[in-house]
């Protein structure tokens, strides 16, 4: 696997042409998933592969893919119910669906895909310190936002996470479009977690090479 710090990001911009009803302003999750997967298959971190993955994950348009399997998954029927209730809802709004997509495309690579909903910051840090990236669900935007964590840095006693954020730099309110950034840990923690775990427990995905 490629070390997390060597991963290349992609900006969420108009160069990513719409796929079905999904436009470039809604592709942060698909980008993050492909960046994570590119630690195993570097060719996946391209605009073409991101557009392919959108089609692969979303059942409302395009060729059949993992999205159709998700709709039949007994454990994900709560997501399916939400998806069916509103034509504007994408499977790409749910971290659980990205985990299923990653399992499918990395199946032959002997990779274990681990999903944590309301997980543990200590485990997340351990993954980063091992050189592996983490796809993280956040509330950095009102609609929710996915980013990739690539490492941990301490500057003058303050802990930061190094990130790939397809929106740009959250520290500037996304006025700066540079995608490689540092986010202060305490501020990022405050924008993670679901429901009663908001600001406490992160939800994330990481990869492990089996046999190691």
C-alpha cells in the first residue's frame, strides 16, 4: 500500500462533468473514497475513475453496479428507505455505502475495508501513525462533507491532522482552494460524530492489507 502522505488529491470542481444527476458540487465522498482506494490502486485517483465510481455506486442511472447490491443488503435497509423516499437522495451521502463500494473494487487485492460508525479517535490515530489514510465523515459543511486524513503533526504543542479536502481549505471558509491542508485536531473533532455522539466519536473508513 502507498503511504498516506504520498496520496494525490483531486479538487471538487467543474472539471468533473456531471454523472446522471450528480454534479461536481456533490462529489466529495466519491473523491475521498477513490483517494483512499488509490493507496492500493493508484490509477483510481483520476477524474475519469471518480466519474466511473459515481455510476458504479448510484442505482438511479447508468450501468448496474454495487449500488444495486446495496439496495438488496438487509443491513442497509434503513438507508434504502431514505433513498427511496426522496429522488434527490444519493447513496453517496452515506459512509456505509462507500464501504460497500470499496469492498467491491478492492476484493481481488486482498484488502480488508474497515468501517467505523461512532468509532474511536485513538484507533483512528493509530491507523494514521501506521502510514494509512482514513476517509472521515464530517460536518465541515451544512450538508455534510467527506475528507481524507493522511497524518498527524504537532506544531508548538498543538495537534493537527493533515488532510486532503476536495473543497479546499476549511480554515479559510473554503476561499482558498488548495486541497492539502492542516486542520487543528480539536476543531475537527468538534465537527465529527453522529447524533448524540456529535463532537465525540468519529465515523470513518480505513484499509488493511490482509496478512500483515
